[in-house]
């Protein structure tokens, strides 16, 4: 299955390592440094359209290559998409 992460961005659910709230995570120095380093090293993919605010980032590993996807979709919405929302029973 694929996870729609905003604009035209989709990634395989099995590649997702974590979904993080951008506002909360960047208050931590180490996370802010990680995001800056990933951007400088070219591992960041921005799927935020003009006029949209980034709300989350998704850490994914595709065929041994780590990527950080900056998304306009909230962490709760992404989680619901991954978990199937109310469609799946726990």
C-alpha cells in the first residue's frame, strides 16, 4: 500500500520509519540539527505546495536510502491513512 503525503507525493507504507509533528519535533535541538543536516546532504524531499504550511515530516527508508519528506499533511491524518482509520479493527 502507498501513503499519500501531500501534493503528488506517495511513499510505500512499508518504507515508513516514523511520522513526526514538525512544530513539536523542531523544538528539540537534535531534531532540528538532523533536519538541517538531511537538507544540506540532499536527503530531504519537500512535497509542500506554495501557500501551504509544512505540518509534519516522514522518515522513510527506500532500498537502503533514507529520506525525509516534508509534508503539509498533519501527523494525525497520516497516521489514520497508515492505520486505515476506522476501517481496521485492532
